[in-house]
């Protein structure tokens, strides 16, 4: 027996009792996908890989059958692009990042806006040259870090799955008012929870609602010893007393209270989020957000 025949017999004995698990194909595909992503993020050209496949012997007698070695299969790795995450970046930085990845995006005006939504979403795999649409908003209050500290308050609790919406505004709810939101990822800027801080004269609007809303059907709640209101508001700021009185797509659940004289807060839940929850869940979530809000300084 020559060396080649001895080698074939040894290989046959080695693989005769080895069985590939059912998940092997899936594992190979997953590994190949990870490998492909590395090529894609590097912007590599089309790659054809030759994978050596050893085929186990099929025993039809007591003698091992010849092993067919070095069989190959061609695997094509396409040159798709993984869309970078540009949420939270300044518009000019976002445009540079997307173009560097081989994607298209329209020129933007030189104004201090920040990206708070993108389509296709971050992590999607697309063809080179795909156009990415960005939505943006001002950050009137400057760099807020994680968005939890603004307008003299600190937000302690944010519902699971939400993150800062990468925007802020001031004086939209009266002079010396400040606002931002916490959103689900990749929702094109659609808010889930919005927080408004009223300082100084602006806080008088919450004083007025504290006096009027309970008589109009709002629920009175207590937030760390402070009286507040929990109310469903229609688009025209009318108190909704019954669920069938207004289109649920237009109802904003709101909780408001004063942290101290001259500093008040409202927490609003978007109709988009409220329709996923029942009444008790809405109340529980809003109270948790409210109770987690603290003044930065007493």
C-alpha cells in the first residue's frame, strides 16, 4: 500500500463516526455573515472565496470508501454597505460620515442642527450609493450629554427601550420654558415621552392648570408630596373625560406639578406610545418618570 492509500484510510477512519449537528449550516452562515460585514465596513471590492470541504465517507461495506478531498464551493461576498449610526451627530458630521461609507445624502444648510432620525436605519445593509434621508432638530440648550439634565432638573427614570431624542428647545411653552424628549430608536424623531420645564413666569401656566384641571375631570395625583394632575388632553387642549370622546391618535396623556415655587414640570406621553399600553400602565409609567425628576439645586 502506498503513502496516498494509507493517508486515505486514516482520514476515513477519522471521520467515520463524526456527524455534523443540525445547526452547523446556520453557524457557518452566521460566521460567514460576520466575515462579510468586515469586508463591507472596509469597503472591499467583490470577493470570491474558495472554501475547502471535506466530505465524510459513506460506508457501504466493511472497507472504507475513498475520501473525496479538497472539493471546493464558491462563496460570493457582496460589497454591500452597513449604514453608520449618525443619530446625535451634527448635520455636517453626519453627512461626512455617510459619504465616507459610500452612501448618498443631500447637502445641508450650515445651521446648528443635530440628527435625530435616519432612514435606512443604522445597521441596515444596503447597496453602495443608497440615498440616506436624515431628520434633524435644533439643540437650543447646547450639548445635553445624555439629555437627562436640562432646565434646572435631572431626569432619573426613563422607560426601558427609550433614549434621548437628540434635540432640545426653549421658550416654546412660554418664556423661560425648556423641553426635550425620549424616543424609541430609529423612529424618525417620533417622540415617546416629552418633558417640559417651566421656570419663573412660565411656571404660572402650571399653577393655572393645577387649579382648573381637577374640576374639568383630571385625576389628582401626588408626586413626592406635591399635588399634581394626570389628564388626557385632546388636540385642542380640552380635557378628555371618557375614552370615546376623542380620537386616540390625538390624545396626549399629561402629568404636571410644581417642584418648588418658580419651577414646574409636565411629562407628556405621545399617542403613539399610549396606544401600546392600558390605562393602568400609562399611569404607572408616567408616575415613575415624574417621581424620578429632581431639581438640580434646591
